[in-house]
């Protein structure tokens, strides 16, 4: 998943040139440069830019702590120097959730190399939100600023986009939100904003595969929670009937209706014998079937003890 976050962040940085870039690299980028380092393994740096002053700046994105970051950065520096014959200023931006534990220094008895290592939480989220750059605002989600402030800045601008660009931007925002376990929060607004665009997002050739499994897990959990709530509501409606017989009947009808929806969502259309069995079951039996249905792999497992 780390590479998926890298893709989204690279797209944000390439599309924007706001406060985040200036705070990290010291000046704006006039051109992003693609460069392959000359060796058998043919490594490629995350982002290499040419600044307004003509210097080169290397921005590396890191979503988890690794033990040999300083060795890798020193290797990148020497390889870039060989390729360009120029000094390249290097910045590593850490965007992970765990506390930063890497160090920005490579040192041997004969060599010392330092680079800048920045935890994105060190950036001023309020400043990013106020910059006027959407990329800055989306990256503010990874800082210490309140997520609702980020949402109030990001969503209105996304709503004004053309459909194709809107789906791409929401997808990037969704993947980035995973770095802070906020996918549910983004999905909740995305469902309201573009309920007919789910397939478009999932088929995005660059980013779609990264979120397909997570999207399906969240959708399934939301569906099951909604059905479970419906079962409880059906029981409550039945209990509100004044007479004991009416109460039992209302509870049973509510249970059957919602349990049928749950079972069909899990296992497809229900055969007639199953429908007949549900219609004749007691409230207690229906509740037991519902409890098993959430974890059952087959329809038979949901009914195994009833």
C-alpha cells in the first residue's frame, strides 16, 4: 500500500505548487524532471524538480519507518550527482502514522552526508488550508489540523469539478486518508456527493486497484450495520403495539423483513423453503439466525442450529 500512497501524493505535488512545496524545498518548482539513475538496478527517485533558481531538488516520500533510510538517501545523492554533475538538495517527507524514528544523517569514518527529514505533521495545517491550493488542503489532512476543517475546504472545491476530474480527486483523497485511518470519513461524504460514480472510481487505472478491496470492506460493513439497525427497528415497532399478540406479530414481521434482506445481500435470492421457514420462525429463532448470518460463509451455516 505504501506505493499507492506515493502515487497519490506524487500526483498532488505535480498538480500543485503551493505552500507545502515551498516549505519543504525552499522555493517553487518550475519543472518536474524524470530521471533514471545509471546502474544495473535502474532505480528511480520519487520526485526530482528544477527550482526557480535553477537548482535541483529531490523530494522522497516515505510512509513507514525503515532502518536504512540514510544509506538509501546517500546512494541517491551520489547517483544523482553522477547523472547530473550538480548538487541536488534532498528532502524526505514522512507521511506515516507511527512516530518518526529515522535519522537524516549518513556517516562513516570518511564521509558525512546530511539531508532534510520532515514529518508532515510539522507543517502548519492551517497555513496549508489558507494557501488557496487544493493539493495543500488535501495534504493538510495528514497534519495536526482538525479533519472537519479540511473537509470544509476540500469538498466545496471538489463539488465544482467536472465529473471525470472529480472522481480522480476523490480517489486520491481517499487513498491519502488511509494514512490516518480516515477512509470511512471520506467515503461517507463521497457517497452523498456522487452516488452514481462508484464504478468510475473503482475503474481508475492508476489508483482504482489500491482502494477496491478497502472500499468493498467498508461498503459491506456499512450494509450489515444498516440491516442490523433495521432489524432492531422492526423489533421496536412491534413492541410498541399495545396487545401482547400484536407486539409479537409486529416483532416477527420486522425480523423477517430485515433478515430476508440481510440473507439476500449475503447469499442471493432465497429459495422457497427458506422463505417458508423464516415465516414460521419465532422472534428468538430469527434473532439467532441473524446473529449467525453476519459471520456465516453459506446459507446453510446461518440456519445450522435453528
